[in-house]
C-alpha cells in the first residue's frame, strides 16, 4: 500500500497539549485518556535530543512568522507493545522535538508559577495569561505528564539536555515575572501558543521504523535534521530491539554509542566518513560489520565494535604515524579504522599494537601516512573514502601497505608510495599550499628518509604553550594589499612554538631570523623540538645580501630578485622528496 499523508495546521498549543508521550516511567495514563486525548507519541531513537539553547527559545518567541514550521509524524498501529495503553494508533515524532519540548517546558513552568491557584505569581499575572490559561489549563495533565516524561526519559541525551534547557528557560521566565514584565512575557507567549500555527504532516502505511529513517534522512524539503550518526545508532538499536535485547541493554548501548560518536551533543566529525561506510555496509551486507546481523544481533558484537572505535578515538598511547594520519583528515582515519576492524572481525587479527604503545605496524602506518600526505597536498583526499567502503564490503582485501600504494597510484601519477615524487609536480603543488595544509607539510618534513628506521616524532599544533603555531614570517599586519595572496601561502609560513607567537605577530621577519632573534632563541632553547625548516631559515639569513628584503611582501611572489619565496619552496621540496 502506498504511503499516504494528512496535514492539519493547528495552533501551537494544540500540538503541545493534544499529544501525550508514551509513558516509560510507570505513569498512570488514565487521567489523560479521560481527557479524550488519543494521540500517543513516541520519540524515536534517531532523535539526538534537545539541541536548542535559551537564545533559540527567545528567537522562537520573538519570531514574527505566523507558521512555526512543519512537524513530521509517522503513524503506526499499537499492537500491545506499550503497556497500559489501549489498542489503536500511535505516532512517532520524526521532526519537531525541539518545538514540542520547548512548548511543554514553558507550559509546565508557567503552570507552577502563574496558572495554579496559590502559585507565586498567580495573583499578579493570571489576568495577563487569561486567554492561554482558558485553553491549556484544563489539559494540564497532558503537558505535566510530558514534562515528567522528558525530565525522566531513559535516554540521557534527551533527559539531561531537557533538564538543562528547562532550567535556563525557568530562570528566564522567573526573571521576567519578578521584574514586573509579566505583561510583556504574556504577550509573547500567548501570541506563540494561540495565534501561531504548526503544519503537522502525518504519514502512515510505513512497514516499520527503519523505513521511516531511510525515507526522511537527508530529504531537505521536509527539514529533517538527522545526521548519519543518528541513523546508525537507530539502526543498531532497532535491530537490537527486534533481536530481543532488554530495555536496559538497549539504553546502555545507546548511551555508549552517543558518548563515542558525539562531542558536546554533536556528531564527532572525525568519525563521520567511517559512520557512512558502516551505514552503507549495513544496507548491503550487514554481516560484514556484525557477523550476526542477518539473524539475531548479538550484544557482544556491538560492544566489541564500540570498544574498538573508542580505542581508536582515544588510544592509550600516542604513536606519531597514527596521530598524524588522524590529523590528515577523517577519510584516512576511516580507512585505518575500517582496515583494522575488518582484520579483527573476519581474520581474528588482534587489535593493533600502536593503540597500546607498540610499533609493530609502523611500516604500514608510514605507507598510509605518505599516501595521505600526497593526496592532501594534491587536494584529492576527499575522494579516498571509497577505499574504506571497499575494505568493509570485502571487495578490497590487500594489505594496508598495498592499499596505500593503490591510493597513491590512483591520484598521484601512478606512483607507489616508495617511488620518489616528480620534483616539478611537488614544487608546483607546494606553491599553492595554504594554511590548512602547511601543518601537515611541516610534519612531513620530519619523516625519516626512505629506507630509514628512525622514529617519527611529529610536532603538535595547538594553543597550549607546549604546542606549535603556524607563524606568518612577514606578520599579517605588515603584509599590505599589494602582494597578492602569497602572504597566505607556504612561502610565508613557518612552525613556531605557541609561547613565542604573540611576540612574533608584531616582529619584522628580518628581526625574527636574525642572530639572537625569536627563531634562533627557539632553536637554542631546548624546550621544543627543533624543526629543520626553521634551522634552514636561520642559517639562510646570513646569505641574504640585504636583510630588509625579508620584510618586503612583493618578494614572496615568483620570479623576483631576490626570489626569496621560491628559495623557500625549493628547500621544502628537496627536503620532502627523500621522505614523502
């Protein structure tokens, strides 16, 4: 039967008070049933949680729009899967959780502060809210029930975030009422709940919740803001539920998944390509990810998967090659994670030693890092995710070193990792390198030469005093507008300890590189790893006939006299040729 849709446009208060959340906390639903409310609603597991802040709530109340957007609901028959509910239909809230949550908390807060007889601000403000009270107070069992369900929701991502935002909204409302601004607040709130509308699109005839996710994910016209992380979590949880997992098991897995794949309640961007790779495989052949996927999904397999990702996200020890592959981007990280996960699941290979301080995999890590460096400076690194997909789906079974060769051959002139790059190609590519690429270029200069067994110790870029910063040799404030874009390329960049960055921002290049200057002090200080490029810059200072030339932005451009910018690029090129 084809999917169908109905779409009323009720006032906002009707959306908030005519739908009751299916109870998960032993609540008595009879009081709500007695009110004639028959639209029970479930928050699906692919909803991340409450993402609004108090600023969003204020904008919501102050918006001049008569329409508060679309709410998307999916209708399913209730066949006894929810205790204490009569048979009939229930709704899944696909999109509209933020507005439902904010509407619920505002009514619940006003109920305790204004609506109820004896409330602290009842006598002074009940008349201001009279029209809203007449509509919603008789339905208070609904919004108080919903408020309780959200505060005590079994999913931490919903309960904790709802509690935090509710506290902020309560402080906002309390301050308005305390300062005698109840009339102004009532005007905003009553206009929002009574005069503004939502378009509630109810879809039905779906075969199941997974079909809803696949239908609405990424369809921009219906405003569904779901990430691949939401969908992957929901697919695993739905499969676990259908495999007979207990409610406690489901909640534990869901909360573990959220803590690993999100940062500050937002998807961890470093893991997104890997998430997409896993999603693709689950759709094609889920047994490649979880061997039991096509039957009863085993909880230990999911736990092992989550533990594996966690170990890669936060390894017990640092390995220079591994950390630098991660810094090259989320696609190389996805390749690395996919390779070792599949090796572990399908070949029984133990987890790699670099996660716990070992170096057994350094040769293959070095190969992947060199390939990653090459495609990064070439600008084709975004096209390498297909290698992770092929590793997971089983169409690519080569060693990691061979996979690295394949990447380099495809994008870098059919050259395997151990074959030296074309000098003219590298020179041309480095000439175009901007600030987003130079950190990796400076660390590529620290690689051991081809064939060497020396250790690799990349420097760390960041804001801490122990980290490095990308320094403009000619400070930005002195670049002017006449030199084109060369001042924002590798020609004008060098790595410098963060602790010396503030002074460097206001110092001429000729002074920085002179004897006793910032760069020599850094190299002689002994607290930070000396970088060969910085050493060359200091040594090369003595060969410049006129040090003031180092301060002239126009000499960063090609074919100048002296050709300062080109000299720098040529040194970096020659240094990298025997390493990358």
